[in-house]
């Protein structure tokens, strides 16, 4: 009689771990990516005021106490867990968008694609800021890079991917954590998220083109 009990306990443990890990995966995606995008967009917004304002903002951010500690333990490591678990989850999940081309399946499909693009974007962003070897200011470094239409195009795709991944992830987070209950609430919340994406994309593109001369 002990074997069925042990099997049930193992099943319950696996179910609980799957439930908890998905919750943690959602939480450790929304918060650190939200901080990263906020830091990135706030700094870029000052570029619309000119080179001096942008460099001053970047220097202020890089001079914050415990910045490296915060970036490692509140952004990098949580995003690392989020990314690794996301890849595992994506591999285990079957892509049935061709058989069932529903909006939810398409959003799930694009969430995986934009997740990979966002990961590449974050890594490249950190590398260029932390390990840039030239003597140019951050503003000069970006304007030089964006003078190449290909790099500018890649940045635009990466930025839109990161915004989509974050905002769609925010919608999933609200559902998974029970913050939005009921079909009507979910429908109206989805409208808010769609509006947030287009507004964020508009201002993000305006900030990007502030570096183009």
C-alpha cells in the first residue's frame, strides 16, 4: 500500500514545484526586466535634450552607490533564472500555433521569440556599457553606432521585442498571480497593455532617433 502513497506524494511534489517555478519565473521576469527597461528608457529620454544632458544622466546612474550589486542581484541573476527556465519551458512546450492559430497561442509563440531577442539585447547593452574600450562618451558611442542603418534597424527590432516581451509578460504575470480575475477584467486589462505597448514603442523610437544626426 505504500507505493501508491509514495507515487502520489511524488506527483504532488512535482505539481507544486511546477506551479511554484512558473510563479517565480513570471516574477523574476517582470521586475528585473522592468527595472532594466526603465533605466534604459529614462537615460535615453534625456538624449532628446542633447549630448550634455544624456552624458550627465549616464554618469549619474553609473555613479549610484551599490549599482554593481543591484545590477547583479536584482537584474542579472533574476533574468538569468528567467531566461534559463524560459528556454526549458519553451523546449518542453509544443508549438501548436499552426494547428490552433488562436491569439493566445500566437502571443505565446511571439513571447518565446522576443525572449531570445531580448536576452541578446540585454547582453549587448551591458557589454557596450561595462566593457567599452574606446575613449568616446556614451552619447558619441551610440550616435556613431546608429549612423549605420543596419545597427539602428537591429536596435529598433531589439527594443520593440523587449517592450513586447515585458508587456505581454506583465499581462501573463497579472493573470498567473490572480491580479486580474474575470473575463471582463482580463479583456479591459489587455486593452491597457496594448495601449501601453504602442505608447512605449512610440516614445522608445523617438528616443532612439534622438541619437540619429
